[in-house]
C-alpha cells in the first residue's frame, strides 16, 4: 500500500494536471471563437467577390481558336 506522503504527492500532481488541462481548454476555446469570428467577418467579402466573378464569367464568350 502507498504511503500517505506518496498519496498526497499523487493528489497534488493530479490537481495540477487538471488545472493545466482546464487552462488549455480555455485557450483553445478562445482561439476557436476568434477564428469563427474572423471567418464570419470575411463572409460578405467572399459573397461579393463571388458575385463579381460570376458576373464576369457570364460576360465572357468562349470561342474556338483555330490554329
């Protein structure tokens, strides 16, 4: 059976690991939220660019090039 001191050390180690894990999860959540906000902020630009490209593509005629 483990000694009382060994159990205390193990408990402290587990608590420390839990704190680190919680902090890492919080950092990951913040990064994900920032990335989602950036993607959503770029959506209007992407939609406008898509409409411009579609407009240009509709005006282009493809003709067969004879060599």
